[in-house]
């Protein structure tokens, strides 16, 4: 399946907008504050945050492994105050590693491409639970 890297599957807003809300949450801003920052309804941002939080550990692992594949000399990632923050950090580090090794890329576009657009997916590859 082909999907534009500036979007995520089944999401109306651009990956960069969603990523901005995720970063806001990782820095301690609640869903209402994040919604005000990105200019979308609070209920929409709350849904994004819940879906990302549900997959946060799997997202962290996926992007940490990817970052180390792109940069084998990369130091271990330092944990943040939350699993959501750890996952956001892993996405950023992997995107930076890709930018340095391959070509400059926007972090949330990279996250979309690296997850096949499924960064906020509740089904399918890469982090759906095995049944």
C-alpha cells in the first residue's frame, strides 16, 4: 500500500500536526493545551494521544532499533519521564539518524514512512498485538 509520508492512515490531519501534539504531550502539556497549539478539537488530540500511548512501548522499541540500524555508533537512548516521551524521543532520534545517513527528512514524515503510515494504528503492522 502506498501512502504519502506527510500523512498517517485513517487520519485527516498531517503527520506533522499530529507529531506536534505528541511532542506537546511529551513535554507535559495536556490534550487541551496540545489541541490549542495545533488548532484541532481537543477530542481529536485526546484520541491521538490515547492511541499513541497504547502503542508507546512498541513504538519506542521499533524506532530505537531503527535508529541503531541507521547509526550503529549511536549511544543508548536516555529515558524520559514517561513511556510516551520515550517513544517520541525514539522517533526523533531515528529521524535524525536517517537524515544524517540518507537525506534530510522531517521527523514525522519519517515516522509515517517507517511505520507504513500506521503510527497511530490499532491494527496491522508493525505493532499490532498477536492474536
